[in-house]
C-alpha cells in the first residue's frame, strides 16, 4: 500500500494540480489509486517543451511521440462528461496542418464538455481546427487559440456558450469576422490578418484588436522603429453597447469611426489607441471614461479630451510622430498623468496642474521644451521626470509627495517640498567632475533631498560621489538628515574605504548605506549604523572630530555597526573593517553573503 492510496479524492486531485501531465503519468505507474484518479482529474495541461526534455530522438519523431502522448492522456479519461473542465496544449507543430490523432483528442475533449480550451501552436504554421466536426451545442466557455486556421463565424455557431474568445497569430479563413453572440463577454484578436470585424454582442465587456504581425510587434515597441503598416480592416462594434474595455492597436484607418465608437459606448471605462496611421485629430468624448492611453499615431497633431470621470491619461510619442497638443475639457478629476515626447512648455504644465486638483501621479519623459518647471500641488504623491533635456530648473512644492524620480543632467532646484517619508531616486547623466562649479552645483542639488527618508543615486563613476578633501572642511554636508542612502555606480570595480569615506561626508548620520556597482561582476555592500542617544555630557568617542561643526558625524555616538558584503575581496573587506574600527573605536559585525 502506497502513501497516496488512503487519501481522499479531492486531496489527490489537489496534488495533481501542482504537477504537469507528464509527471502525473509517471506517478500513475507507481500508484494504482493515482492512476485511477488521473482519469477523473478535471485538467489536462500538456507542454511540448517539457515533454522534449526527457526525449531522445529527432524533432519529427519527438513531435509524433508528443502528439501520441496527448492522445493517450485524453483517451485515458473516464466516460463521465462532467469531470473535464480545462484542456491546454502548448506545442510547435512545424509544417503540420492536420493530424488525425490530435484532431481526435480535440474532438473528444469537446464531446466531454470541456469548459476551457487553450491551444498554443506557435505562429509559423497554422494547424486546421476541426470545427466542422465539433459536437453541436458545445459547452466551451473559454477558447484561447494561437497559430491555428479557422472560420470564426462557424466557431461562434458551434460554441453557443462561449464567453471568452482570444485569437492570436491565427489564419482567419475567410478573413471576415461577422457574427452575433448573446453570451460573449471578452473578444481578442491579435496578430491576425483580418479585413473586417463586424460584431453584434450586447454582453461584450472587453474588445481588443491588434493587427500587428507577431514577429514585428516586439520590435515596434521601440520608439526608434518606424511603425509597421498593417492591412486595412473595417471595424464595427457599435452594437456592442456594453463594452467597458476597448483596445485598438496598429490600425491603417480610424479617423472615420473611432471618435463615434468611443462616444457611443456609454459604459466605456478604458480606451487604448496605439498606432493609428491616418488619424490627425481626435476628440475623446465620453463622460464614463476613466482611463485613456494614446500613442504611436504618426499623423496625430491634437487631442481633445472631454471626460468628466477621467482619472488616468497617458500619451507616448515615438520618433516618427508629429508634435501633438493636448486640451483637457472638464477633466478635473485626473489622478494619473503620463506624457512622453510631447512639446509641452512650462506654462502649459502650470495651467494643467492648477486645473487638475486631484492629481496624484505625474510622469514626464522626453518633454524637451520644458525649461523651468514649477510643480505646486497639494495632493501630488509621485513625480517622475525622465530625460527632459531642456530642463535647467525645478521648483517643487508638493507636501504630499512620497516618491520622486529624476533621470537627467545636473539642474538647479529652487525648493523641494515633500513628505519626510519621501523616497527619491536620482539617475545622473555624465558630468565634469573636475570642474569646481559643477561639483558645487551637484552638492547643492543633493542638499534638497536631505530631509527625505531614503535617497538612491545612480551614478556613472566613483568621482561623482567623491567631494575632494580640499572642499570638505569648507562646505556643509548636504544630506545630514538622510536616514537611508543607496548608491549604484555603473563603472566601479570595487568598494573601498575612499568611496565609503566620501559617501559618509555627503550623508554623515545614516542608518544604512547601501552600495552596489559593476553589473558584469556584481558588488554589493550594506552598512547598518546604530547610534546611542546623543545626551549632553556623555563622553564623546571622537572629541577632536567635527570641532567646528554644529552637527556631529557618525563617528561620535556610533553604538554598533554591521556590514553585509557580497562580491567584495578579502582585502577590501579587511580595509573597511580597519577604517571603521579606527574612526569609531567599536567592534564590527561583518557578514559575507
């Protein structure tokens, strides 16, 4: 008697849910009860890549053996048609358009009353789905197909209970999708060559259409690639009045119907338009809309948004797009605004911030016309500025801000008002560390972040975080109140005492100092500081240090210190231990990870 035989059926089925079909097959050899219950397990999930790991032979024989494994897994099922709920197969059937055994397996699970079927057969060839042989009145609710050839209109007819249909890299024959369905709630068409989509689905909640080709879809995400022109496709979804989520990507033409569709869908919450090649102006008018995302439309020059419920708006311009202007009408409830590559100026930004009184997150990237920005907002919680190359000055007054991210060159700050719990990240472009004026500007920039709870610096080399000795006595350390200091140096090969000493000049009283560098040979060091209470009259361990300064550094009241190191050499570790023992006169706990 094995240990599995006495377990209740639901527990054995639960164990099976964590195993692949191949593993279940192997265990069934060892346990008769496992074998008998396998036939009633509600899920068949078979992946060719996992099957191939233990197979020895050429690709053709492996594919044949895999398909036979699929057939055996299905034929082993009991005749109880209420048991099978999910059937999933992932394979690459190169050059194979049909197979009698695989067809038989598909038809058998349909006859069993499977609720969810997912067939992922790649995108090079298109296996012919045997729709004509489907049992009438199929019980399938969810159907996700990739790399198959099928007639969508026939499929809808033989699957009257279908609620979700997702087609990816499929050959649609004929290339016209025209159907009515009262049950369909989710419909996706991705990377398929379709000339017409005309649907009447009153209960449809989500419609996604992407006419890109899968091979180029990844490349086209890069902003420097020209948009790949798809084939024209006529889309009519006006009779799907309950759509909540609408995503349209890589359309040849849309100027004659997109505005009307968005306006007519009175329950629409999310609208995404990425890559419409003929649209020049769009008015997004729908008072139920909450989220809008637009980008990669090469001719688009203006966007007008009329949406009283709008909470999130995102625009992304690629290299090939025209300059685009924005007008927000009655959209005062926006909480999340993200703009990339637009020619917005300082005054436009100031006006929008004044109107968007509920704004919580602002992200600006590549907005190169901005020069001296003024961000004054009571509710803003997250501010991100990425590579706005014209920016020279920032005035930030945001008392609710808890996260600030800046990527770019050294700029001037007028003020930086945030919560004390704010976590800031500064990723700097290379700058001249040999120039004193640049060093002083850098020190002044950092001084605006001393009140933050944590500061992360991403620098190019060690010199950017090393103030020369001749300036240290004359200048005040910029980060006296900083609790947690993290530094990532892109081109540093080691973490030595000079680097640590330089960082502790910038932030003299940290609770933690986290240093990482050199992605080719990862180095990481975390130094944790614990201080005794700075009570007047208590003996100072370093009474000759900081004599001329109002605030004492870490050397005076350090109680314990712990160093966690990964990738550092023994010489570097020993050198740092000596540095801390000499300066703080305490014992150190050193942990090498």
